[in-house]
């Protein structure tokens, strides 16, 4: 087994908490083996661990590149630069926490146990595909899908501690006609078509991946509009990608979970009982006004605090798998079909937010004003959960 050569850089735990930031729903491929975090980044396996004052890092190249890696280590190793860029370490997180706490008593109350959560600066391609996988899904299953993509379509890098590491697949490797069916066989459901078609869109673009990465230099509105052109990408996924890989730090992706936080903790009211497109924009604007230019970062802290259990993904201690905690509610299994997409998520959210259906004495479901009239009059035959 290849031995890891560890180096360190001074990074206080308040600036980055690996256990939180790598498990809060941003990235889905990091493995925690005996408190060492590992993932493939830019053609190598990166290993991270930390104490209160320092971040420790190491890396392994592919077997075919080991000799070249040894030569590079003697001359110049850019692993630290890769890590600093990925973790966005040039941004002072502690000062941002202080700023948000001064503006927001709720943030001050909730953030104490959730320090060190920052927004990653991910590879746009992996970030895009990962969040296409996220539609109507949970973190554990998204992680499994991302692993399956790497194992079946990615380039093998190396093996360490009996774990095989693969690079995230390229758009070219996912743009073959056989890919969609193979992904369906791997239980990707309707997402198989979205991934395949998005890969084709990238490979058919004049400059390939460079056009996607180039969205970083554009303003948010233009970037968001361009992301919506990819198959299966709706407003929330476009916002997640804008925030987590496109340097759009004030973007606040809104789902029913975040909307619940807005209503419950901030008494935010829009006059609507459903999360429609108008409410989506209003809720994002509310948080941007409250937290400022790094609103997306602040939102991720409260999102993680509300989840409570961040023990998802691959976690191994002393050779034994650590089971996920019991704080995450089990989701109902929904039948997947090709009509489901993030573009329809707002409509799905609206249906999920309806608490009850009220029936009249004739057995017909009541709607609108008639429903309110009958409720006020007490003329109700039956109440049934939707």
C-alpha cells in the first residue's frame, strides 16, 4: 500500500470543519475513513484531516503517474493550491459569521454548533451532474449515484486502504448512446436521460467544458439563464450550481426546507401557501437583503443546522461502517418517470404543501372561495390527507 506523506497548513477549525462542510449536501463523493477524508480531485486522490489549528493534506496520483508525481513532489506539488481553491480558503469565514450574527439573532443562535461551514468551489461539470441527480432524492442515494458514475464511467486512479478511487467521468464518457440505458440499469431512473443529454450538450458545445466553466465570469442572471438550458435543470438546481461552482456567493437556492426555515424562524410571509416561482424569488431576495453578498454561505449554515444529522455518505471507523444517524426522516418512495424534473419541482412542492382536501356533503372536493365558505359554515363531510 502506498504510504501517505502528510503536510500541513495553518487553518483554524472555525474556518473549515471538514466533518460538516463535506457532509452538508454540497459534495457527495467524500469518504471518511478513520477521520481521514478522501476524494479524487484533478487527477489525484486528495486526503484531508484536521485539528483545531491545522489542516493536514496528502495526495496519491494514478499508478501510471506515480513516477511523475514523485518528480513533481521534488519540484512543485500543486495539491495545496487545489485544496485552497476547492475549499475557497481565501475567504475569511470567521468574519462572515460575525457579520451575519450582528445582523441576524437567529443566525447567532443557531450557528454556534455549526461553525466552519463554507461554500465549496467545485468543478462545474461534476457539480451540475450531481445536482441533476439530486432532484426528488436524498443525500445518501445521491452519493451512491455519484459513486456509480465514477466506478462505471470514470478513470481509475489508485487503490488505498482497499478502496478503489475513480475520477469523476468526463462529458465525453457519458455522451455515448448506450449510456442512458446503462444508467437506468444502475437505478438512475428518469435522471439517466438528463445526464446523457446534458453530456451531449457539453460535448456539442463549440468549446466543450470551457463554455461551462466560462459561466463563472458572467453575471448571475446570464449564468442562471444558461444553466437552465441543460436538460433536467430547473431554477433550484441552477441556483445550487451558481452558488457552489460558479462564484455567485449571494445566491440562495430555495426548496421547501429552506422556505420552511424562512417561515418558521423569520416569520416570512408572502400571502401564498405554496412555493411557486414568485415566492421562490421573494424568499431569495429576503435572505439576500438580510445577509448581504455572501447570503448563499449563510443559508448553508442554517440549512445544515436544521438537518441536524450530517452523518451521510461513506463513513468507516476501525474497519467498520458507521451507520447513518436517525435524525433524518425517512422519505416516501416515489415512482420515477420521465415527466419528473427539477423544472416541475415547484409544482410538486405546491402539491406537497397542501395539508388536506376538504369535501362537501355531496362528496366533491372544495376549491377556492367555495372551500373557505364551506369551512366557515362548518358544512364538511370528510377530511382526507392528500
